[in-house]
C-alpha cells in the first residue's frame, strides 16, 4: 500500500457533518459499553478499538453471555454479535441520531439485551439528547472509510510506540467522548488532584501521565492533528525542543500539536510521527524526573 493510501487526506470541512453525526453514534455505542462493564482504571472500560473493518466495543457482559458491537466502515453497517450466535445489523447511512438510537436500542431489545444509558452526549457544546437529535443526520461513506483508514495506520504506529515502554501503559484505544485515538504512559506515581476536578477527570488523571493521540480537529484546530501532553505538566515543558520542526505548543490547550497534513506529506510519515511521539515523551519524562531506565525497553 502506498503512503497516499495509508495516509489519505481528510480536510475537516469536507466531512464535518458526517464527523458530527458519527461522533454521536459512537457515543451511543460507547455509553452502552460504559453502562454494562465494571470500571477499569482511568475509564479504560469505556473505549472502542480499531479493527480490520472499523471500530469495536470488544466483548460486553450481559447476564450469562457477552455481545459485541462493531462499526464496519467497509460495508457500512453496524453489527451486533452475541456469544450464543445471534446477530442484528443496522445500516450505516444518512439518518438522524434519533433514528440510529432507536434502531440500536430496538435491536438490543430483540436480542434480550436491555440497557438504559445516560442518553445525552458528553464533551460537546449544546448537547442534544439522542432520542431528540434530528439535527445530526449526515453520513458520507467515503469520508467515514477514509477516517477509518487513517485510524488503521495511526493505530499501527501507536502500537509500535507503546511496545517500547514496559511500565504501565494504556491500550491504544478510541475515546468516543473526545473522538480521538490515544495511548497513555504512566510514571507509576500518584498525581495531585486537579482543583475542581469532576469524578471523570479525577479518575482519568489520578496518576502522572504522558499521553499522545490523534484527533480529526474541531474549533480552532482546522484539521486533523496529533497531540501530546503531560499531566501534571512539568515546568519547562512548553518551551521544550521537540521534533519535527512543524510541531508546536498550543498554550491554550497545554499540548504539543503536529498537524496530520505535515505528517502525511513527509517523505517518511511513520518516521516523522514516531519522532514526535518520542521527543514529546522524552522531554516530559526528563523534566518530570521519571525513572526512564526502569520504564523503557532497553
């Protein structure tokens, strides 16, 4: 596969409506997983995972059996699979969030899976309850497929980066609230509680972290981007020298950014991305005095 196929263009304005709708659809699916699974440290029990066809919940317990929900961005369908061999399928096509929510809940009920979620989206401005959302109703299959194609490539690079660390590290996973693919390393030390932190933030940042991720963009970020941050942020991090030269520190978001287009246009996109991941991590770990010899593979 060529770099142009593995790292395709995805201008934010070209798929904003599909992005907004798909964001809500993934929130519904993610909230089902969150409701039915026991809490794992830092909310790792709520995330989705990249697959060879899309995104999946992985197995979710339901009484004496399990089920999975898969987004398929090749054939553009949502599959619900149970451990006793039953299946349901929903088409991924232009339809409102309200319709998608109704179809999914009816399908689960038909499979004897009854779940009541907090049916309002998180981490978005002006949230509309899912059952009432007829505003978001776009689905362009080509854009959805392109986004997933990028996730497949980034997931592979992130897993290589993750493999270099032998301390506590998250899976490479997709957070449906913020709609980003992320991987997080831990020093092993507790972190001071953030002032005014809500229960979600308190759990997410209970320990020192250095995190990196990929995000399709929003607001001031006018296109897809890679990010890296440390929490708590050590003094001097914002002025640290990182690679490549196109990377920059965003003072309002307290994160380093590297725009996706700068990566995909590079002679070696994978090398540039790994340089960004390694240099932002190394700068934060050194400044925060992590025991790198104990945490990293030699």
